[in-house]
């Protein structure tokens, strides 16, 4: 009898898009981020994707020192794969963005595969009463260009590749897949590639089912059997796109970084709640969540004993 296919669930527990005034449940302090990650792992997430925040006002904090407290707690309490962002926030320099992963040498780091307009400002209509001035300035900024030039991408690849960190390649549009193909041709990345296609963020590709199919077809043509596919749907698109991808042979990402919601008008109280929703989809399709060690095997990771925390 054939065994069920394994699906990697990634949980992105806080991110740098949503701000604390939008949900009281958004993890901000190191202990909240650690608790969120450990809870997500217990619920079935094989990978936790991590950002840090200033504990006072919740703004993104990309200093290695901000990551250290929760990295240690998570490693002690869980065997989940830790994925550290190199995206940070779109207003940061690439040198700032890479430092936490450079310092802590995780098994996986995220890597955005192209520059893009980055529009958070539509959220101002839904959240007009943001508490902190930095939130209003940040969310309302219509001039953000998320800078990920070929030189910057190469800098991140070479800086982190030396320690054996592998990458979650975040692709927000078709061109980002072609950019990744360039780096594969140049020998700067090695399969199996972990490709996270991102849908529904203003400035990137939309969240229509045709958009999902288009990105999958393009990745299949460019990479064949050299990649593992995962999806990220922003906001209300989170679970519908997760369901599509799971049914199409892919993996999926949930978490409060990508959506604050559990259902229409219902804020998620924990990241674990979203992981459980994803797990219901997977198991309803006759599939099983991958364990951390199964994810390590699928993605050819170096192992938790090789990290710097």
C-alpha cells in the first residue's frame, strides 16, 4: 500500500508586514515569538520562519542580538527547522538584512528573488487607528521599492552559502523564477531548490487560481524535478491557495506574517491555529504533514547540529 505524500508546513510567525496595532495576537517580544514558533511546531509545522521586532513598539528589528534570545529557546524546546529572514523589512539595506542569518547560520534563510514595488498602504483603510507613528509612516508609504538586485542576491548567496545555509527562494512574480534560473545556471545555487511562490501581495502577482497555475507551470518548465514547490497566500488568500497547492503536489506556508485571520472577520489568536487549519486541509486530501527530519531530507538541509545558535 502506497504511503501518503508528505507536505511541508512552514509557519511564519510574525514577519514585518503587519503591525502590533492590527492584532493583539501578533507576537512582538522574544518570549512571544518563541512561544508562537514552538506552538506552531507542535501543531505540525516542520519549518518556522522568523523575524524579530523591537519589544517596545513592535517595529522590525534586524539586529542579530534581537534574534538570539528566541533562537535559543526554540532550539531547546523543539526540533523544528529554523528559517531566518534575509528580507527583514523592505526599508532596510541588504547588509542589515543578511546579518542575523550570517551570525546565526540557520539551516534555511529566506531570499527574495527580485526587486519590486511593495504596497502595504491598502491596509490603512482596514486599520485607520494605528497606535504608533512608525506604523502609520510605514504602512502608508506608497514609495517603497523592495530592493533585491542581482548583486544583492549574489551577496546574500555567497555570504550565507559558505556556512551551508540553504534558501527558501521567495518568488513574487514570474520574473523572479527566471532570476533564480540564472543563478542556477551560474552554479551559485544547487538543487533541490525550495521555491516559495507568493500570491496576493500588492506589487507582486495576484491570487487568482490562474496565477497559481501559471507560476507552477513556469517553475516546472524552468526547474523540472530540481525543486520543491511551496506557496504563500497573503491575507484571505492564505488557505484557498494552500489547498490548491496541496492538491497539486506542493507544500504550504501559513502564519501571522502572511495573514492575521483564521476566517472571515475572525482574528487568529495563535499561529498554531492556522497550522491546524492547514493540517486539516492536508489530512482531508489523504496527505500527511512532514516532520522536521522529513523536511530536512526533502530539502537536503545540513541539520540542526550545524547551526550557530
